[in-house]
């Protein structure tokens, strides 16, 4: 009888050891999938203030420019030049991918020289200006033709690309004028388990400067770096896949642990039944 009780105790200890080992291994794996895992253990984490960077006009951008004035008829030539609308929408700015209709919107293309062709006044330099600065330039250009002109300039869309190990890779166009890395990954369907959260590449070609930066979503420092946390127009985000051999080994380890767990449970039941 004592021998049977001893066997039951040994089987129970073995079962507890296997379960604990399985839980530790699982937690270790889940910990690798967490975002910003080194944040303080607090219900609210206050991040430092960052100034919002103003977007600059680039070649290939499309701008919506509307002109108002005390005399609407005088302003109409700037908003409906050659019987074609120079601003307004023929489509809808969508949430991304092939469904985005940013290219169907009326507006002003910034050409390869960084200029736009504006009604009556002709070529206007746009590249390198913020929307507010370009507004001042156009206001000065149309002032000889209009009394107290009211000019509005805005970017039609915000475009970026997400490639690699995400659920929905593709080119996305948002109506937002400010987009974070989390926004970009969110519209791409987030990262599956097979993605490296510590090896994300950000390719950027902005204002004549080309860079590739490596991002680690597990570290809170990314939240404090506005240069990397905020996506810029035409950014390309590339998510690297995990080593499939390592991923397969992890799956095999889980299967092995589960097999041992089932075997230990069967052994314990047999010993108890034979008591």
C-alpha cells in the first residue's frame, strides 16, 4: 500500500513538473510577441511631449487648393478652370490597398520640377513648402485678381506601403495627415506570430534623403522617437519573418510537452485505478 502511495506521489510530482515547464515555456514565447514590454508596471504611463512635424510638399503629391473671395464669380475661374474642377472629389479616399481612390480625386499634381500649374497665374513652386506656407504663396499670387482672397491648401491623401510578414500587405492611402506606425500596421491586419517584432525595417525617401531604419516593437523607446514612430508620406514598412526552423522547433517542443503531459496523466490514472 505504501509503495502504491509512493508511486502516486511520484507521478503527481512528475505531472506538476511537466505542467510548470510547459507554462514557463509558453510564457517565454508569449513574451516575445508583446508590444512595448519594457513599459513601467502602471495603469497610466505618461510619455514625453513631441512636437508635430509639419508635412512638406514633395514631387508627385496631389494637393487640394480652393479659393474664396468676396466676389464668388471672380474666384470661380480658379476653382473651375477650363470648365474642369481644380478641387473637390470624384471619388472617396479609402482605407488602403487597391480600394483607395486618392488618384481619382481632382486636384493639383506637383510635377517633376516641384511645381504646380495654377489657373491664371501659371507655374507656382510648391515643393519644400508646408501647406500653410504654400497657402501664403498662392494668396500673394492671386491677390492682384481678387479682393481679400481666402485660400485653403491641404494634402489629398497620405500613402504608405506595408510588406512582408503581415496579414494584408499592400499599398495604403489614408485621409489622415498624421499616421503612426501602429496605425500603419493596424490597417495591414497586424503582425501574425510568425513575424519578427524586433526586426522591422522602415524605408524612407523623404525630402531628398533616403534611409533604412530598424525598429523593435518590443521596446518602449520607439514611442519616444517621433522620427520613427510617426510614418511619413511614401514610407515603406517591411516586416521580417521569423526563422521557420525555429518556429517549427517551438511547435515540436509544444507537441512534445503535451505528449508527456498526456502520458503522465494516463500513468497517474492507471496507478490510482490499480490502488
